[in-house]
C-alpha cells in the first residue's frame, strides 16, 4: 500500500474544486470524495487541491490554458521548496476534462 504520497486534485473547467469532487446524494446529503472517502484508503497521503480561475473561457485572451498550467507548476515548486520538514514523495495528480491539457503543458515546460 502506498502511504507516502502527495495528491493534487485539479478542478474541471468552469467549476470549483468543491463542485468537481462532490457527489450530491438522493437523500440531500453530499460526499466530498477528497475529504470523505480518499483519506480512508490513504490515511497518510497529503491531499491538496489546485484551484485556478476556471472562467478563462470568458476571457481566453487574458488567461490561457498554458497560464493555468504554469501556475500549477509554480505552486508545486513553491510547495516542494517551502515545506522542507516534509519528506519529498511522489505526486499524483487527478484532473477532469480539459484540465489535462494544461497539466500536459506544465509537464512540457518542466521537461524542456
């Protein structure tokens, strides 16, 4: 079982992280997967969300997918360099819809 891992959940486009990762149940209650379920299976995991301005669809000339990807990359680098007391461990990223595109752009930037 993998216990030392950082998990980053990236919301879908035109959404929030709460809406993306929450299921409304028929009884009116809700389950937030990252908070309510995932820690049961990975109790030692560090679970984080990356929230970005997903309204870029309204003004794509000012905010691009590449900008969102760069912000994610900068946030990960900042986190890794400022939490020196924490052991560096693997990162797992969950994303929905087109957010995969900006994750890909982030990785391309990192690797070039």
